[in-house]
């Protein structure tokens, strides 16, 4: 059974930092493209960052220079380091595991991030 479990969300002040984690089980983690997505109230889910099996990263423009995605293949875990957060970063953040051409991607249950003073 595939499980993606996010953790690390919470309330943070503008300008602060937060680190999200995604622990994966039931998949060959190292060969999956892993990603963080987010969904704010009333908005569509959007891609935040991706990291390939080889460590190549992609970010949406609004988080470039502030967020860093990384992965630890030995421990089947992905991270999102969020620095200099802004109120517009407030959303539920979801972990995604995708293997292009091999069926539907897997999703975690999400973790709430709220940026507010």
C-alpha cells in the first residue's frame, strides 16, 4: 500500500521559515519524480516545486529563491524548506509522487501552512 505522509505544517509569521517533510512508503521512491503542490481556499491546486530522481529541480516563479526542494532517497523522504514566507504562501501543501507513463500519481493527505502575523 502506497502512503505519502506530509508533516511540518503550521502557523508561521511573514518572513519566517518552515520545513515540510513527505515520508513515502510502498513505492520505489528513488525512481519517482517527487513534487510539492499547494491549494489555497477557492483556488486550484498548483505546482510549487518538483525534483527528479536525479535531483533536478523546478520551481514556480513566485517561490524561486525562497523555497528549496530536496530528497533523501536512502530514507524515502522529500523536503520543502520554506524561507521568507509570505501571506500568499498560505495553503494546504500536498506531496506528490509521479512516474511518468506508469499510471496515476500518488498524493498525500496534505498539511496546512498558514502565514500570518
